[in-house]
């Protein structure tokens, strides 16, 4: 029986959350997709179901999320966190609002707390506005996100635009006043017909207060910061006994190592540039990945010639201007899908050539690669960078493999080298 269930809308975000829960003392497993009913699990406190539902069709996102939620409840979860990105990546159609409403209908909660805040990673919410570091969301690099560009920092407006429900705000004054003040504010909002409430959080202790209140309900919506609050709430109330974050890499996994980069974030572009000083790097033309059916094969041939000498990196990452040009020619969704599938083909080809240590940068790229490999679940290993753990494949028919799946903006400039060092 598990205590905390989590439904994550992408794979790297799921890894980030699983890592956070593990550091807080919860024994955690991350599954890939909705698990089979008979999936055998070790004794754990939390399960994070990783979906690829952030940018898919709304009806699919709802159906997959409901199935994951039902699986978690059947395994005993008393609270479910719908995990979204700390930059609230979404469009005016969703999928955060529609999925949250669907899960709320199943739990019967009168009101649901929502916050993507995670001060440790520079994500804070004040007066309902999301900040990335010192700037509002709409002034950050997320304004140029290739799939979900974010042009409004006011999360009350963003969530209301994609929801049928009335959305309100629990401001920092209530949070600073403590759990009972938050509960009183939620009661007031609920009485006014509000069904979802964005809640401010500027400092890590705010998350702990919010987590305790969220556990009064069956559902909450947020990033890994809210997961931290929930986990600490479970431990402090004695519902879960904290365990040491034991390393799952109890023995080395040999074989060649490789890195894939599909993210176009400024952080990933800097990481690729730094990696070029330490390993062979192949920069792929995004246009060729869409129009040339031999591009993936040629990339694999390039890698095969070099894997015996050490790690390699294959990148489809490009500048925002280059991505915009490709999207203009082929359509945003079609271009993104084609590039993701090409990178997934390369990832599977690398595994077929013996790669057993694989680093993937970019949420959509990570999802496509793991789907192609058909890895059902991961055990959580040591942390590479904030929010990015080493993952050991569990139940994979291909045998042993360790991976690192990172969101585009995560990690320092030496991320690829740091990841490979911990995966040795």
C-alpha cells in the first residue's frame, strides 16, 4: 500500500519529483505510463506515474491522468499530486486546467490548491504571479518555449483561461499567517464558488505550510516544490516514517555511454557548448530530422565509430529563431513530433548498440526516448543536479540501464559530465 500518489505530465518532471520525495525520506518508484494492474512493486511510500500529457490532445491527457489516478487510489494512495512544470507550461486550452478538473471530479474535493512554486530552483509565486528568478514568467526564456510559450505571469488568469471552474488566490499574507489562516481563506473562497486556488509561495518553509494544508484534501496541483511540502507533511505527522535515501546503483553498469539533447533552452545550449570541450558532439539539423529519413541512421553510424573511445553527444537543439523557422515551414506540432521521434529512434539505436548509460536533455525528448525503449519503471538513485536524479531501469526487457532525464532548464554548464560521472 502506498501513501502518496503522483501523476506527472512529463517524464523529466516526474524524475524531478521522485528525486525530491526520495530526498525527503519517502521510498519512491517512478513508473513510465499507467502501470499494469499486476505490476509488482517493492515496498514504497510513493509512486510517481510519468505521463507524456503536457502537450498532447486534451482528451488524451484527461483519459491517461484519470487512469493513473485510479491505479494509485487502488494501491492505497490517500492523496494525489497532479505534478506540472514549475513554469506552468500550458496553452489557453490546457492541459493543466482540464486535467485538474477531471481529477477533482473524481476526488470530490470542494477546492484544490495549485502552486508551481519551488524557491530552491528559482520559481516563486507572489500575488498569483510566477517568477523565474528575478523576472516574471513572461519576461523569462519561457516566452520562447517551442511548444508552450508563456506570455502571462498571472497564474490566476492562465488557469482560469483553460478551466470551467472559478479560480481564486490565497496570497502570501495568509501563507505567512500559517496553516489555519490558509484553511480559513480556502473556506472563504469555496463559499464564493471558487474551485481552484493559486497559492503564493516565496520561501521553502511556505511549501511546508502549504503541504500540511493540502493533505487535508485528496488532490493538489503543483510542481516538485509542492511535493516537498507534502512529503515533509507526511513525515512530520507520522503518516510516513522517513528512510535514508539509499543509493539504487549498488553496482556499476558498464558499457558505452551517450547523451542526447533535444531541448532548445538556453541552459541546454550552454551545456552542449561546454560538452564539446570534453566529448565528440554531433549537432543535427532539425530540418533534416523532419525531411531526411536517413538522418537518424547517419547519426547512429557517426556514434558507432566513436562509442568505443568514450561518451558522445547527439543534439537536435537549436536557437529559438531556428526553431521558429522550422515550425513556420512544417507546423509547430508536426515539427516537434517528427524531431522527437527521430531522437527516440536514435536513443533506441544507441541502446541496441550496447549503450547502457544514457543522458537525455529535454522533457519531450526524454518522453519519446523512454517510450521507444519501453522501460516500465525506474528506481531513484543519487542526485546529479537539483531536480535530476540518476535512474535505474526496473523490469526492462533489455536488461540493465541507467539514465538521467532532465528538463531543459535544469543543471549547470557541466551537467553532461556530472551525470556521466555519477552513472559510472
